[in-house]
């Protein structure tokens, strides 16, 4: 993965707009965070293969970046903390937010095909 290049990432997000796409969105502070420090509250969220269509995608300029997808009904899907991205061999846009130790904190992925289980 490469660090966010605003223009390139925005172009990629725009390329999926107004299409039925599959979304993977995940946040984590580490499944075992509380085992290393009992003062850490372990929280996370996970959705996979949710089909939606967004009319506008936006990446904010300030790093770490927020990527938002505006739905036709006025709703939003967004991930805060995106630092890296890539397009994989299957044409999926993979975005990740890595913490200061290089560990995954947030992932937002967009694909025209379902993600494997």
C-alpha cells in the first residue's frame, strides 16, 4: 500500500460512484487490546459485502484522511483515519488507516464483486 495521494485516491473513489458496489468497512483497536492494558476499552465494527450505490465520494485533505460516501437517500458511510491505499489485482480499492505502530485501525474497501469470506 502507498500513502494517500489525494488526487489519485479521489479519482479512484469517483470511478466507483453511481454503481452497485460491495463495501467492506472495519474498525479495530486490536482484538486483544484489553489484554495488554486493562485501561483500554476494546471496540470495533465490521461490515462486509454490503451492496450500496453512492452518488458522491470525498476524501478530505487533512491527514489522516476521512473518506465519505454520500448515498442517494442523504445517508453517509465514512471511515476516519485513512493513511494508505491501493488497487489490488482484482480491481478493488483498498484503503487502510494504520496507527503509529503500523497496525490496522480502520479499513474501507470498495469492489464491484463480492469480497471472499
